[in-house]
C-alpha cells in the first residue's frame, strides 16, 4: 500500500506545516488544546484529581512506537466496531497511512489523563 503524506495545514502563526510530524502535532494541539505544564498541573488538581493516580507515569509509562506497531497488526478483521463505529480495518489502514499518529495520540491521552468519549 502506498503511504499517504499530508502536509499543508495552516498554523495559527500563518505558516503552513511542511512535514507529517508537524501536521500531526498541529492536529493534536488543535484537537486536545495542549495545556502548558503549569496549567496541566492546576487542571489535574482541580478537575481530574481522581484520575491522577490512574495515569501516573509509574503505572502508565509512555507507549513506544514499537508497542503500537506490534499491536495494530494483531487486530482481527471481521469484528464488530465499538460504539465509535471505528472498525479494526479502519484502524489498520489509518495506521499504515499515518504510522506515528496513534502513538502520539495515545501518549497525549495518557499524559493529560483525558480519554475522548464516544
């Protein structure tokens, strides 16, 4: 399968992304409104305090690219999609097209202690 390269997302500065990594980072920042370190600490203390223990780096170390690259191919075909309607086939094709996206997405979720609802 041919890999797809997507670039050209306009940044708030007016510049345009020039690589897949820049594009992924821009999408993650826009989608998750990444909070600076100090704001993250305040956010966790006031809003998601119960989750802090569940997402502590000791218990949930960052995922490596190798871990994601090992698990995604193991997803079985012809299985029902979950409540989000995303099938394993879609996940596999998406991962082939954008190999570093899922790795970054999962680690942002772990870091912030926020997991999107369906």
